[in-house]
C-alpha cells in the first residue's frame, strides 16, 4: 500500500522508510517554494503547540523558526 505525504522532511524520516523496506519518493524544493512550505509548517507546529503546550512541541516550533531564519540567506 502506497502512502503519500506532502511534507517537509526532517529527522531522518526517509531513512526510517528505507529501514522498513520501502523506497521514499522525494522532491527537493528551494527558494520561495521552500520558504512558503516552512511558513505552512510553522503554522502547523504552532497549532500543535497550542493543543499540547509541551517542551517537545515548543522545540518543533523553534526548529522551524531556525529553518525560516536560515532560509532568508538563500
């Protein structure tokens, strides 16, 4: 069964998929499209933090903010 996820990849997720004997299909994005996806991810991370105001969720928000900051230099 094939699953499709239109998501930014982090935390070695493709390696986990490979370890399960599957082959991930990846598409690299950059520039404006990358920044747009980061903003979408930030919205989702903040919403998750509101639902579960834990240190782990806050760390996810911080990680996305760090990526947004780094993407400004592209």
